[in-house]
């Protein structure tokens, strides 16, 4: 069993594409948590679950812990997790893209047969200059991204994990599983180039090309209008992180075009068509799109968010800085974070 675990909130226009794509590359099971949905995402997930396509569990917000971490705590004891051979935790804006062979999980496993885990680095896909929300496929609309080698911004060095299930994984994580005591997972891990890697933190810091074997296409922004909807909520794993112009600037790369994911486009379209042959699922999907359009219209009448939209429209794509400047910014930020930890008496974040 190849299991994908995710949390969703108000993702009705996007969830069918994401599930269709990951089924196409070889995931067999989906454990999906949802919380606080207003656009019918939860009803769509219930419908998919009734058809045996996914497993859906409501994850109502409780206490102060970020909702995604609550979901991962619940997931650890779920029977699907207990039975899974391979596990991945990803968000609906993250697509695993495998460059080996035909681009499926079997090709990835064959390329590194001894691997117990794959630390697959993010590749930031920007807005492609799109201002308006369009309900078409994300993987078709957004094809421009950051370069192969990118040290700064720091977020560009994060990764997601695909790993063999093992008893020593004491808990699941947003970026990597943890062993007992919170230590790094055991076994042989490889990075996006298939090279040995120790997942002692959630970053792969590299000044060289890092996507030779696989990458995560991270569509964190979408169009400017769609981004306005995203600003109306906190990130699911960090309630204190602002989604604002700074968030946009860190991610809006369009330095190069990367269309390699589109080799799976026929399979994705076929699967989505099969999903939408269910009249109820098709109705819920269209209702979710209508809800998003209404939220965008509401945001554009709001003083603060309409001002943000004008700034997004004016803002250029995020430049790729010279590597020497990337190094300087990285060192600057590292010193500032170390000083903050020293003042707080904290250990470095792993």
C-alpha cells in the first residue's frame, strides 16, 4: 500500500486534480482530514469516500495546536497508516514529480532500491502573471518556477518525505517523520538527486542542482485573486504565520519553465472525467468554484485586501539573486536566528 496523508480546508476546486494526479503516479490509498470547510470540500470528500476512492475523517479544531498537527497525531494510530508500506504527507498544492522512468512511484523505487526514505525538495512555482482565478487544472496553468539551484529564500530548501513505514517512526511530521525522542528517522535516506541524505532537519541546503530524480511542484500561490482567498486564513501547520505580501515575494518565481509534470496530463484528465461522471460530485465541484468566486468578490470590496491585490498586480516576479548574495542573506538570517535562540535559551529547530 502506498498511502498519501493530507489535510484540507476549502479546497473544492483543486482536490479532484490532486487526487487524480497522485493516483496516476501510483498512490493506492488516501487518508484525508478536513476542518472548518465552508465551500463543500468536506461533502466532496464524503462522496469520494462513499465511492471507495479515499478515506475521509473530519478533524474539528481543538485547543491551540495547529490543525494539521492535530490531524497527523490522529493519523498515526489509523489502520491505514498501520498497514501502509510507504507513506507521504503532502498538501493539496504539492505534487510529487518523479523524473525517473515513466514518472511513477515504481520508477522512483527502482532508481534507489535501497532507500528507506526520499527527501524530495520543493520547487517553487509562481503565479505566472495570472491575476484572475480560473478553475482549470493547476498543473496546466502554472508552469514557471525557480531554478534548479536556489539557496535563498530559505523556504526553497524545504522538502517533503516519502518513506517506508517502520515501527521506529514514533510520529508523523509535516516535512519528515520522527523517531523516538524526536530524533531523525533511521535507515538510508536519499535526496532529490538520489544521493545519501540525513534528514536531521526539514531543509536541504544546496547551491547546486537538486531535482535530478524527483521534486515537489509547490503551487503555493496560484493567481493573485486566488491568493486573496488564501490570506483569509492561517497556514494549517503554523497558526502564527502571516500570509501576506512577504509570503508572495518568497514564492513567486518564474525564472524557468518546467512542464515535465504534463506527461501525466492525459491520465489526470481521464480520472477527473470519471470523478465528474458522478452528478453529485460534479454539482459539489461547481458549487465549490462558485463559493471561491464569491469570496474573491468579497475580498476585492475589502479595503485592506483590495489594496493587497493592487500591490500583487504591480509586483514583479521574484528575482533569482546572484549566488553570492544568496549566501550573504542566508548567513545573515542564520546569525539572527541563532541570536534569537540564545536569548530564548532554545535548541536549534529540527
